[in-house]
C-alpha cells in the first residue's frame, strides 16, 4: 500500500437472522521507512595512542533520530575513541517512527615505531660524545630522526655540552607515526691541578715538585711524566733544564694537566792561586779566577776572615788553606782552595870568635841547620859564598854569614 492514512469498518453478517452490524471505524497510517545512517571516522587511520572522532549522520528519518554505538560507547551522534588496535565501530540510528538503520566505521591503528637513543652517559667537561638513535617496528622502514637542542635531523650527532643535558630524539616511520626516547648526558666538572714550583736551580741541586688539585670529584690520583710515576710530591735533581708534567684524575675519571719547568743553571768554576811555599813572615797575594756559570756578576767570599773580593794579601805564620767561594749571577756557587805552606828559616853558626895577632890568618866557617836544607852561604866583607873562608884582617872585624 502507498503511504497514507487509512480507516475501515468491519460488518458482521448473520445469515440465520438476516441481519448485520458494523463495527466502529478503525483508522491507521502507513509510512514506509526511509531512514539511512552513515558512520564516519575522522581520521580513519591513526597511530597507536592517538584518538579518532566518530560521527553518525542520518537522513530520511522521522522526527528526532537517536544513535546507539557498540563497543560500549553508548548513545549520541559523536564519539572520541582511542583504540589500541584496528577496530570496527557500528552505529544504529532510530527515528521517532521506530525505523532503524546501521552503518560501520573502521579505525585503523598503526603501531608506533620503537626508537632507542644512546644510553645515559657521564662525560667530563669539555669532552665530546656521539649520540646515536636506532629505530625498529612501526612501518618497518623509511625512518626519519629529529633531535631537540638544535641538533636537527639525522640518526647521529656529535655533542659537546657545557651542562648536563637531556637530548630527546623523535623517530617518524613511513606511516607518519612518531615515538621518542631521551639520552641523558651528565656533565662532570673537571678537577684543576697546579704544579709547582716554576723555578731555577743550580746544577746538582734538588727541588721538590708539588701538585695541588681542586674541583671535580675527590679521590685524586697524580701521575707525573719523566719517569716520576704517581704521587703528589717528588724530589728531582735534573742534569739539564726539564719540564715536568703532572696529570690529576678524579673519581669520575676526569683529568687536568699542568707543568712545572725547572731551569738548571750550570755551575761556575773558580781557581784559587797560588798553591805555594813562602818563608815565615813573607807576604803573598791570593787571587781567585772565575769562569763559566752565568758568565759574569761574580761575587767572592774568602774564609780565614778575608771576606769579599777576588784578591787578598796575606802573611800567614803557619801553613794555611785559603778557601774562596764564587757566586755567579744565577746564585750558583763553586769553591777552590789555595794552599800556602810556611818554610821556617835555617839556623847558621859562624865560628870561631877569636883573637889573632896582626898579620896572622884564621879560617872561619859556617854551619847551618833547620830550614829546608840545601844550604848556600853568603859572606860579607867581599868573601862571597861558601861555608868557609881564610881571612887576614888588618883590624878587628865582625864578619857575617847568611845561609
């Protein structure tokens, strides 16, 4: 029957009594259902963890249309869903005439890719580190990487942070799905070390090297070069100018380095003159002759109360060693000694003391002892040398012999 309003009556006929009766008029309406429904997912494809909006649209219904969704969504024309996997959502529309229509919307859920950033790492201040991101899963390829902190695109980056920094990387797969991971880089401050002293020494002297550390983490270890090995202090006596380097390492393995240059100045040399023997009471001039070292600005200091100066006149009464110290412009010193020996005078006896008559002769002689031996005799009054002489004086004479 076509759509419309219809009324009818029912007549009851009784043939036995030849009579009939009519019922009350009955009316009804016939309306064919024209209701249609459409379910829409916006967007129809999402990444795991994202949401989609469901919309139900109907047409051709009578009056107000009600919507009922499956999957526990309840009623209403619009829903927001967050499925874990690809899901089919069905909606049933019902109008006031009781007509119903159904439709479905499919929300496709793409799995997220997996990204792994470099492991959390501790580095020392000033050190560099290569960050690396690897991806898997998701669409299985066409991965794109983007890092924060201004690093930009790419799977690897070299960084030199100045403070502890968290580096986040996002990976996008071929489906446009994104996942993130973070590499935490902890920056440990380096210790500082000071090597001392920066100094000059004279050849043959010893100096104590000391390393002092601060900052960083406690638990310092000190390592020196030039074969010194470990330890905070070392005594050194280099033959030539040498630079000593020390490296301090703290508990985190962070290190610093410093140097202590030790300049070795050559020693001067000095010659004290003369080494000699003199007679008792005789004067002698001592002299110190320097060379080498700084090449100038020499200062001299003698012992035995002589004091400063390169030369001194002495009259020793006994054998004496005169030591002199020379000091050059680098404050390096050298010593030498002048040995002065005293020779005692010999003893001479001239004889005889005698009386003779005028015209007579007498033999006089000289004998010597003491002194250094090897005597020579010299007489006055024109007698000359020799231990004895015969004389014939005209007058009383005193004749002198010197040994």
